[in-house]
C-alpha cells in the first residue's frame, strides 16, 4: 500500500502493469487510481489516457478530470477511434512523453483491432519496458496479456466453447486476465482459457480491484474485491483436446488462491502470500 | 458404469452413498436412477423412499412409479411429515426391509428437523453401514454428510457469511456436499464451507449428476454434468478467523478438480483420475 514499498520493488527497468477488474471507484475512496497517480509521481505524473475501447466521447475527458483531481500534474487523453488516428504523429509524440498510461474500459476488440500493429501499440510496450507504468480497466485490463480473452460463456464450469482468445498487447505473457470476475460469473471461461495450455496463470479480477504487478513479477492486490488466481502448473489432466461443445471439461489438479487487499502472488514462481504474513 | 465393476469395489460391508445434484433425469436416459436400481438388484431391489424434504404429497408416489418403471422389484415411500410420524413403528419396519434408500429433494432443514435423532435417522445410518445403498437428490444429497450446508450466499467468492452449517445425517464425514452447483453459482459457499476447517473435501455436484461413493471411498461421477472437487488439504492460509461480513476471504493453496462422467476421486487419499486413464 505504501509508495515507498512500491519503489523498493522497482529493481529492473520495467514499469508496473496494473490490470483493474472494471468499475473502479473514482471519487469516494479511489484507492486504485490514487495509487496509480502516486506511482507516476503525483504532481510530476504525466498520464496519457487511451479511451479507444469506449465509444463514448466523454470517457477520455472524464478520466483527465479524475486524474487531475487525484493530484496528477498532467493528464491528457488521445482521441483514437480509427487505425488512421492510431498512426497520427502528434498522438505518438504525446504518448512518448507519458510516465503513466491508462487504458479505459469498453470493448477489448476495439483495442486489438484499432491499435494492433500500430505505432501506438508498439510505443505502449516499449514505454512499459523502459519504466512507464501502464494501468487498464475492464477491456483495458483484458488487452494487456499476450493472449487476450475476447469473449466466452458465463458460468462456473470450463467447456470446449467456454472462451474465445485473440492476440493482445503482450505486456505480460505469464498470465491470462479476466475482469468483472465474480460479478459476471466468469470462473468457467478462465478455467477454459488456462486448460488450453497451462503455461500461464489465470487472474480473475473483481470489480474495483487491481493487480499491481511490479517489475519483480510480484502482483499485489489493491481494492475492495478479490483476485482469484488459477495456477495450472500442476495440472495432471485436461480433456480439452477431446471435448466438444458445451459439455464440461475434466480438469485434474488445478491450484487456486483467493486473494484480497494486500495479498501477493509471484507470477513467475507462482507463490502466493496473504497480507498478514 | 458397469455393475460388475461396482460389485468388484464392494470390499467392505458398507453400502454406496450416492449424492445427486438435483434435477436428475427420470424418464429419458435416466442413467443415475437406473444405476441405483441396478445396484440394489433390479427386480430384487426393495427401495424405500423418504420424501420428507418435500411438501408435495405426490413426491413419494411419483418416485415409487419411477423406480418401478426402471425395473425395481419393490418401491415404497414413507409419508413422514412430523417427528411423531418419524417414530411410527410401521415406518421403521418398512425401512429395515430395504436394500436401497432414496431421499428426495425439497428443503434439507425439513430433513434435519423432522428426522434428526429419530429411529428413522438412526436406521438409515445403520442400514448403510451394513450394506444398504443410500441415494439422495438435492436436499437429500445435502443432508448426507456430518456437516450439512443449510444455506448460504450465491456467487464465486468465499465470505465469512457465505455459508450456514447444520448437523446432517452423518453418512459421510470426509466430504461436504453442495448441489445444483453450477446452476445456482455456489462455488463461494462451498469454498466458505471448507475454509472453516479444511479436514473435509468439498463436492459441488451439478444437476443431473451423481457421485457414486463406494465402500472403498472411491467416488465415481455418473450423469450429464460435472462435480467440482475442492481439496483444501494443502490450504496454506485461510482468513476466515479474522474476516467479517461479506468481504471476500483470502484463501491460499486450494486444490480443485473438475470431474465429468466416469472420472473418480478417492475421498480418503484425495486422488483424482480421469475416465480415460
């Protein structure tokens, strides 16, 4: 929770990656956004907002105001709604001056189809690799990993048709992210996602909850809800290869952690710790 | 699936315990009830139905007809709706002649409040211990363990108020059973249940799905849906002792299996196997 601790972790040059489960509190007790602003330096923060997932014109300007109210020295949104706009030099210049990037909610397929392969997408990855913090909420969280959940079925059980993937931004390759997790009953699609290829952990992030993933690969939970971590590294059997349609898969040996505020999970070593220990 | 295999397992003197997740198919492809009837000997079956959980007069007679249609030599229901009726000698005599007992759905608190401590409850336990098979659906499945889930919240996350226990029939003490599992979104309350005291495995049984638990403690999945097994034996941390209200618990190191038709789980050794292996 304390910024000092955050700084102490910042051993490598990469910035934080901060997926948020959607519906984060912006006015009363906005712990997630406040921590993001503080991480970016407070009055020294230069936050660039990517509102492309949203089709509402006010989304970008609204977040500009929110971040300024939280003490950010500078916050500006890039009105990118087409691939042409994603290639405009002035947008790229603005982005390259950021020390924090915030990707709003909406439809993650707008993010992948409009930004994918453009200088903006490349710049977000490069900026993050050199120390710029990237936060995203809802669709903006879904887009972060290499393998993005583009859609899927509601429910508690994994099925062969339970999840649809699309290539994401590639800021992370050790996790697959789902959001609005308990609110929209998405355990089944996250289990489906990890059961295709158990190399990655699944993160099911509740609304108003964020994973602050540091450059040391340690994720810390911030916010009012929980993060459900699905660790398939000890998966003994997945029936995904033989399964069809909506019948439930057989999965043996899934490991699960339910993490709340302050708990941590190392996305490399897959070690979980509670807040008190 | 084959009765021969079932018989081969029947090493000790105990009968099968067969919790069903509710809404089992009774007419078209009634695999669960058919297997129960076959296990009880088909034309030699003497099935006694306990319809006490239900407040509908036709529940008992309906099941009598179902079991006869499936080839049971004898099927009779005991119209027990009060504690006085649970002490009637003729009901006890009928029960003691059964080689299969079936507990219907309804409200599990009717089962515990009406049958608890009566000769009927004692006889069900004694009969099962000496070889009589006991099946129960929905409320009839919930009542089977020593620790019964009496109610709880809907949702994917465990909370301090997520589950209400009551003492159950005590046919099983190594598992806690929930039913209508994926249909009613009950993962959270099953996680809440096992996190109080991780000595037992949690079984989340879907509708039209049954756990055939043999005298060797091996559970086999029969039916169209899945059983979600929660194995908390490696639980590293539960915040249940400090948690309050509806905030989600922190749980570290939960193991989970999703089992479909033919898969097995040993409720003693906690080993899971898929149907194919």
